[in-house]
C-alpha cells in the first residue's frame, strides 16, 4: 500500500511542478468526504474546483459510467454513435438552447466559444476579416492555453509564454461604463465573462451587472458569452450563476425576471460530476450554424461514455435539488462566517453565493497566513486551498447536509480561533 509520504515523493520526483498542492494525499472519496492512504477522513471544501458538485463517486453517475464502458466508449466523430444525439437533446432542452458543441475540458470549451464568436463576427455581423476583437475582464480566469493566457493579467499564468494571441480588449470587472465604451468599437465581436470570478477570489458583481452587460451586448450587436465552467451546474444556488436570484422549484424554470440567456454558454467541470472530462458550448442556431464540417472538432468530444455520464450528472442535479440545497446552505455558511469575523481579527471579508464562498484573510497576498490556515484546517479534518495569496475558497459538494455543514463550520471556527491565539 502506498503511503502519503511515498505518493508525495513520487509526484515531486516524476511530475512537472506546475501545481502547489496542500500536503495531503487522497485515495478514496464518497459524497462530501475523502480519505488519505492512512485512513484519515476529511471534509472536501474545494470539490475539485467545483467539478464534484454531485459529490465524490455518486453511485448514479458511476453506474452510468460502468454500464456504458461495458458497451462502447469511443467512436470519434467520424461516425454517429447511439448516445450522442440523446445527450444533445437532453442538454439543449435542459439549458434552453438550440444546439450544443461537445468538448472535453473547460479550456477547450473556452477556445471553442472564441472560435465560434469570431466566425460569427465575420460571417454574420460583417466585421472585416482578422479584425474581430473580444472583450474580457481584468483578473479573469478561463484556462491556461496560449490564447487564453494571452488575455490574462496574472503573471504566473502568462509570464514568459509569449508571443501572445491578439484580438482581446480588457475592461474592469463589474464596470459597465468601461464595458460600454469598449463595445462602441465596431470590431467588437463579443464579451466573455465569468458571472462570478472564482479564481480571482470569488468576486461577486453588483446584482444588476450581468443583466445590464447582456443588454449592452444586445445594443451593440456583440455576443454575450458566459463562462459558467466553475459557477454553473447549481454551484451558486441556481442552475446557472447568470440566473441571478432565481428561486426555481425544480432545477431551473428560467423565470423571465431573473434569467439572462447568454448568446453562448460554456460549461464543464460538474457537467460530469467529476467522473470524466466533459465540457460543452451551447448556442442557438443563428450562432452555432456558422460552424461547418471540418472547421472544429475533437476525437473524444461527444463520445458515448462522456454523453452517458453527463446525462446522469445533470439528472442528479435536477432530482436531488442541488441548486436549492446550495442556496440554503450558502446562506447559513456566510452568516456563520460573518459571525466569526466579529470575534476573529484574521477575517477581513466574507463573500460568495450559494456554496461558492471566500474568506479573505486580514493579511497581504504575499503572506503565508492563508496557506498556514489551510494546512491547519487539513490537520483538523477539512480541506480548502488559498487563491491569490490571502483568500481561502470554501466550496463543498452540493450534496452536503445541514448537519455536515454545521460540523464543518465548527472545524473552521475552532481552527481560526486557535490560529489567532
């Protein structure tokens, strides 16, 4: 049996050092819990960056994987397969779009959306060739491909990887006046935005920001593109973060007063419940139909295994009312963290939506305080990780119960108060 020390040693010796993990090795997962090789149990408060919203190894999703794996896993898109059409019908009706372009990873899906947006700009909007530009936000995180890091302002993401891909204009997140000024450029094809900036520290915009941004895009004939890879699939208390404060009774009723339909929707992560890499780009016909045979593709995109897993993952979200649970538990969590803030000088700010939350530590981003707190949380049985130095993101699986959340809040409170002493 491998030990924690041996597993870490092997990764350090044979793996590229492109991550800085919290020093814990995970061997088994079930629901909201994970275990290390020595049998120590932890609450998972990262959820693989929101990929396991449905909990670790959800039996319904795992069974779908096993059943399909015994039948057919991959055909490539050179041929039709018997599951893809069923999946395409299911996901488009689920989110209210005409068509889906299936991919594998989140970064692939973002690249796909960029390509669709540019092609639409030339063939529908009429922007002269090679002049299309896409507006993005400062402090964004959409992935780590060369094109995506070309519009990042994080030096860790883009330093010494140039030359960079042109065609992007940056505006301040949650700043409508800057967005409108940028949209007045006739060569603007679209606006790519995270409804909540997760990697930047769970930055939640003003309540009316997304709705007004969508209206501005409509006014200037630019595509409103939502990257919901991390925020989507019930994480923020509604099916999509762009739904705002939708209090839907099922998975989403797309209530007109709340729902903002993006022109292009990007999904990934929890689209498979963390069981298999599955991502998707959704749009209506007038946008998606610019893509013709041979112009974009993926050997694995839309394979039978991915399709069957994604259907099961979305069914779990709907049938187990995970959006509603995330909304309810998120309100409890933020309330308790704000109460802790009153008695703990370590906490500068608490923010979030649903079960995507952050506690900003009262120290500089260059300090090790947040990291040391996460190590101590690990020692006390709860796993979380800092982002941007002094911000701890708390995002457990959405299958968490109120009783489990109460236990986790007690761990966090005890850890912070002991650390401060």
